[in-house]
């Protein structure tokens, strides 16, 4: 089997140190893709740096925390937040606002994902999936996201989420989260990372991108490093 791997960094544009670290991870490491937070404090810097680094492919990191009022990374572990009609309207408007800013800055959209995985909410996914279909781009989908013991929704992915993506005929890679499980049986997979300089956990991810042994291991397995743009 010919394997392909997307190595994506979230949070481009969030802060200056994260934004610069992502550029380093791409220029000198194995990072192939990133997703942009258009409301981030370093968005203008991100816009400047991406013009100097056109080989780094870009998606939109949709941020709905202002609507869900998340104070901590809330991934709907125990309780699915109820989406009211007014919230759904705000979600659609917010996605359009962020997408408009993304495109006006000159970024080329390759895919959609979200901050704190909010697009995986069963009432949000159809909105994001519809937008991805409209724009002819792929989407991040967390395989087995609701199948872990911390959730109460064992059949949600099979009965609701997967059929949504099938309905819109969207392409998405197998999701490896932050693990380089190179010997797993997959055709195309995504590894989600969060490189940065200042926070220890982000520095670890940066080090993984720059690790020559990991790069060699990928090469020895004949795994091709691609971006979401290559899923078309």
C-alpha cells in the first residue's frame, strides 16, 4: 500500500511565537500544512509570512469559542451543548466572517477544521460540511471521536456524523491526532500538531517536526508527505 501523510499544524496566526515556529517546522522539518486563526493576535504576521512561504499549504481553523463560550478546551466530552436556532445563525455568520477574512488576506484554502474541535458537534458538522462542499475543499474528521469511554454517544459517529460527510461526498484523511503511527493500515492520514517556542508541549511538537530520525523513518516506509490540497 502506498501511504500518504498530511502533517498539519493548528493555530497559525494565534500568537507570534506559534506562527514563527510553524514556519520553522515547515522550512526545516516535515510540516506540510497549517490552519489559520484569522482572529489571532498574529494574523497580520501570518499573512506576511505565508507570502514568503508559498509551499506551506493553508486551511481555515474555524474558531467558535465566542459562541460556545469555552473557557477551557471543551470537546463535548460529557454533554453535547444544545445548539439553539439563534446560535446556529451566529455559527453560520461567524464562519462566513472568518472565511472572508482568510480569503481577503490572500490565503489559498485547502481544507476546513476547527479550534477545540467544535465542528465535530453533530449540529455544527452539517454547516461546515456544506461550506466545504461549496468551496470544493476537504475537511478534518476525527475518526472514532465519540467512541472513547469518556463519551456517552457510542453510535453518534456511525449513525449521524459519517452519513453527513457521505451526503456531501467530502474527502478527508484518516485522523491520527498527534501520533506518528506509521505502521497502521491507512492510505492517507493526518497528524495534527501544535508547534511553538514558549510552551513546553508546543516545543515538543516543534521538535518532532524537526526530528531527522522521524523524517528518515517516514522515508524508509516510502510514505509520501502531502497536504490537504492533494486530496482533490
